[in-house]
């Protein structure tokens, strides 16, 4: 039951964050929309205090590489066999990522300054690939079902992409 409540909180927090994230901050990205994920951050100091996930199967992998200044990223993975790769180069790039089920994968590349990404994913076998090259590009994605795939490429400045998929 506790695991289901945790999943519901995360999904509702992601949905609310993605719905509220339409107002972009021009100078300093505002991640306050993700404050609803706060109940999940009460244990690990490395994750802002997040509790470890319940016993799951398999292992998840995450690689986060940041070059430049003032780049920020937050990543959550639950379930097993999830894969996450993040690369940020430049200044002031922001990424908020989360995955819940099994076998989900996220690949995010941000090169330039002031790019922002908010990605969800809940079911199994979901895949999101995002590449943003330029200045002040913004993408928000929420996938909830199983086997959903999305690929977003933004080259240039001030581009916005919103993807919502449900199964």
C-alpha cells in the first residue's frame, strides 16, 4: 500500500509539475513546480533526503555528466532495469527526470545555455530521447502507459515542445 501511495504521489506531482511548468523563468529556471515531489525526499541526503525504493527487481543505471556552470539536474528512478543518461554542457541548463516502472529509458542532451527539460514516465518499456542544442529551449514530456516512445530534437533558440502520452 505504501508503495502505491508513493507512486501516486510521484505521478500526481509530475503531472502537476508538467501542467504548471508552462510559465518559464527567463533568467533563473524555477523548479518550484516540482515541490510536490517533496514527500519522496525524506531519507537519502544525496537525493535531498529521499527514501530508498522498496525491494525491486534488477538494477537501474544512471549517468549524469555536467560541464559548465549553474547546470542543475534531479533524477528519480524506481523499479528495476531503468536507464538514464544525461549530458549538460553550457550554463544554466535544468533537467528534472523521473521514471517509475521497469525497463524505462531516458536519454537527454542539452548543449548551450538556459535549456530546460521536465520528463516523466511511469509504466514499463517507455523511452524518451531529447536533444536540445541552443539557447533557452524548453521541453516537457509526460508518458504514463507502457511501451510509449518519444524523440524530440530542438536546434536553435527559444523553442518549446510539449508531449503528453497516456495509455
